[in-house]
C-alpha cells in the first residue's frame, strides 16, 4: 500500500499537467479571439460573412490547404524519425499535433521539442530533439531563402527604407554570434545535456542524404502551401494584386515575423503587426490584413491544436524498454 501511493500520486499529477496544458491552450486561444484590441471578433465574423468566406466552396478549399499544410508537416516528421525508428503516419500525427498544443504557451515553440521526445523511451530522446531541430531549421531555411529575395524586391519595388530594421537585426545577430563564439572558445567541448557540439554536427552529417533532401522538399512544399493560402485569402477579400507582388509581400512578412522571438500564442500579434506594415505599403487596409492573419492562425494553428488536445489528454508515457 505504501509503495502504491507514490505511483498514484505521480499519475494524478501527470493527469493534472495534461489537463493544465489543454485548459491553458484553450483559454489563451479564447482570450486571443475575444479580447483583441486591434480586431473586434464580432466585427471580424461580420467581415467574413460580407466577403463570402463562409461559402461552402471557399471553406472547403481553405480547409483543404490547412489539411495539406499539416499533412506535409506530419509526413516530414515521420520521415525524420524513420532515421532511428519506423513509425506510422498516425503516430507521427499524434506526436506533431499534441506537440503543437503543448507548445502554444512556450517561447518560440520550445515546448514542441519536449512534447515529441516524451513519446519515445529515454534512449531515443536526445536524437528526437536533434531531429526536431533539423526539421525546424529546414523550415526556417526556406523562410529565409524566400524572404531574402522577397524583401529585396519589396524594398526595390516600393522604395522602402528598412535601414532601422537592418541595423537592429544586424546588431542582434552580431551580439548572439559574439556571445556564442566567446563561450565556445572557453568551452572547447561545449555540451548541451550530454551532447557536444561535435556530436551534434556529426549527427547531422551522418543523417542520410535521402532524409535531408526529402525534409527540405517537404518544407518547401509546406511553405508554398500556406503562402498560397494567404494569397487566396487576399483574393477572397477583393485585393487585386498579382501573384508575384503578393508573394513579395508575403515572403517579406514571414521573414521579418520569424526573426522576432515570442510566446507562440502571440505569434498572430507579431505577424499582424508586421503584415500591417508590409501590406499598408502595398495598399491593403489594416482591418483586411488583420482579418487574414487571424484567419490563417485559426486555420493552421487553432483547429489542429483542438485535435492535438485530444492526443495530449490520451497520452501515456512509453515504457523504458522500447520507444
């Protein structure tokens, strides 16, 4: 009886943590939707109705793009994990969507790493964290690649002075690189929870070329999918702009928004602020662009996180023997 109590207590706290994650995620989503100072939710719904967003054709196509976006992300995660363990698409879906829900309240989605690692036994977890890092860096690389070209054309086309942004970003990057370099010189065998930088680099080098290429391609397809979804919404709201000029603004927006650290639940605020600055230059009014950003957030993060909350609640820790 004495030995059974700690186990029951542990299970109780484990259930409590899962409930806290789900309740916290739902509360912040509700709070974001109903207490947005920049965009009244009832006015937002009215605006969607007026622009025929809720028509069956538009709803189905928008949901399809959101589904395809996450289909690619889940497929990417399944592909990455296959380097150490074969998992089904359904397992990859559970891990990806529950990690999304768990990461909503953490800075820069850092909770995503821990949540996915928990699905595996202790012997796999360090490698799972590294694989997740590689997947995120591939997505970031695509964002930077398109964003740099997009920002260049945006500045050239609209004669925008981004000097203050360039200077501030440059100084931040220099500061971070300098700190890491100094620390690295003092710690020649710097370790991150048992992993030296040497081992991390070796792990990436030893990852099969096929997995690296497929991860990059899936990241590219995902980027093109949600970027096109943004462009499609511009069309629904009656914004007449060519695909090229829209993509110049969209890629610039994603680049600038991605370099600003934030709690993930406030990602919509950051993208909204950046999008307003970018698209008002293009000629789109603030309410329209805020509505598009909020709708993108609902379609690609709120809806998947609702499904993810089910996986969080039904999650059980794996046994240590196998993953």
